[in-house]
C-alpha cells in the first residue's frame, strides 16, 4: 500500500535503536525525510547509515544527538528539523523506559526523573512542533508509550503511573489541534528489540534457557499470537497513523501486543 507520504518530513525521537528506530525505518521506506535522535553518538551514527540504506527515492536522514530530558535540546530538535527541511509534517515521540521496581523502593528522584523523560519530553516536543504541524497539509503526532497505560504491569510502578499522562496529552491535542493535526498513541507490548535480545541472551548465559529461541518463546508465552512482536510491526503502524490512509483516526490509543492484554477497551 502506498501511504502517500513521500517527500514529507518526520521527526522521530529516541530513534537510534528500539521501537523509535522501527518507526523511523517504516517512514523512510515510504520516502519520508526523517530526523532521528539519540544520546549516544556512535549508535546514532550507525543507525543513520542503516536508515540511509533503507530510504526510498530521495528520502534523507538527518541525525541529531540530544538528551530528551534537556529542555533546550528538545526544542532544538524541532528548530533544527525546520532549518534542515523547511517544514515538519509528522512528529513521533518515543523515549526509553524508566527503571523497574516496586512502589516502596521508588524514591522522589525516580518519580521526577521518569516524569521528565516520559512526559515533559513529549509536552515540549508537541508544544514546539504544534505550529509547524498545523501549517502543513495534514500534520500528525504519534506518541509511543506502553501497554502499561491499559493494564498495570508488576514491578513497573513508574511506567504504569507516569505514562498515563502522555495519553491524556494525546487525547487533549487530538481536540485542540484539530482539524489540522491528528494525534494518536501506540501502546506496545514486548517486541524483539535490542533490549529484549540482551535480556534473553543474559538469561541463556545464566542457564535459564537452553537457547535464545527458547528464551524468546518464553517471552511470548500467553500471547494469543504465540510470539512477541517484530519491531517493524509497530513501526508500520506508526507510518500508517502518520498517513492520509488513516485520515479519520485521531485521539486513539492503539495497543500492539499480539492480543496479550485482558482489557476490553
């Protein structure tokens, strides 16, 4: 399916690896000019080279090293995107996950750090991007969060609690920025990212699994589709939500977890 976004410009954060990178990959394969972001210069450089190989047509990839907890750096992401391409059509907000742990072992600093990373990065990005998105022809925002906003996950009190603010933001923006901009969120369950690969490989080394494949199968236990997700399945959903093919979808939170969740809504 041609998503009809060739030549558009997208800013994707936390996109040197993981699900943010999958979103950037899906977009650049559609001919979208993509700005990617990460903190680690080496990883960002490697991701840029790979994405340029994936790019369709004349699509360009522009990397920006920045920390999403730095307010000036976050605003600078939007400014540099506009300087480089002269427009912004799509914003995809993603960020790394906060530390795991139970409530009674989580202190005030942990809470404030998680809020800065997950919520304020999205707030600042959306605020800086709102005007250029509205100036275009069908701007979109997609916030990558977690299925934890639908169902609390044991040991992830920060993710369970703080990420819900991003959903409130997304729903509000879907009304306040309409009809010029559509805003949606994707709520991923486990996907085979480098983080999952690392965890499984460590478990194999500890003797918990006989092989990587056994460990991966264990992560997919209880999922109706009997596996964890391929990151590109989420990336392709982000690209679809960024396209006119999804033109009547806004204000929605779409769970991408292979049917593992028990929530009715």
